[in-house]
């Protein structure tokens, strides 16, 4: 294979991965929840037009119901750009969430974590990426004191995606944190 052909193949492969909105997620066993994906509806979208770091950042969106009950001052957190990894600077808002579900007004209640992806990329990749994002949030809250039985993570992949440009796709790439039933 010539050097030029190899360069073209590498550029095309990189573009395909970038279009999906993240690094290839690891498939994780905890919280598979695949059978529950259809029951999770989209949360109200109140993300800023340009999330931190980049207009293509991904978000952890906490439902208005939880924000009100817990008195959370900064209702959203963000993934590192092009990733399912949470940013260290978002530990404060996620810590407030854990505190509310362990000792606060929502003590003993459950939370539902629903991962999403933008519409670009293959359907199975987007489902896996959405699950990886939801599992990242689940792992964080469990590692910081929430009982594993109080969380349910699932994915919608790109099923609820509405974006048609970079800022819209950024809003599609998120994890919705909802009050469980």
C-alpha cells in the first residue's frame, strides 16, 4: 500500500471516529439495562448553546425535578471533549447529587441514567457509546457513596437525537439523570 493511500485511509478512519462524538467506548457489564431503553423519555433540554471547553462537548444533564429537590446550584456537568470520561472539575455538582441521594431529600430514591449519542455513526456504536457514558456517571456516583442498587443505567443511543449541526449534536451527546420510579 502506498504512503498516500495509507494517509487517506487514516484520515477517513479518524473522521469516522470523530463523527460519532467520542472515543470508542469500552463495553461494560454493570447496568446493561438494554431492555429498559424504550421506557426512558428525553429530559427537558436546557443546556447552554456552547458548553464548556467546546461547542462539541458532551453533557451530564440533571433533570429539573432533581435539581429542585436537591437544591443543586450548577445543574449540569460535562464530559471531556470527544469522550465518555467525566471532567474532574465536575465533581462538585456530581457530589451534590450523591449527597442528595444518600443523606438529603432524595435519600433512598433511585436515579435513572440514560446515555445518548448524536446521529452520526453506526447504530450499534452509538448505543454502546451512550451506554458507556451512562456507565461512567453510574461508576462515579457509586464510587462516591451511592448504593449500586439506587442507579439504573441504560442507553438510547441516537434514537432521540435532533441535532443538525455541531451545537445541536453536542446537545444530543449527553447522559440524562432522572428520578427513578
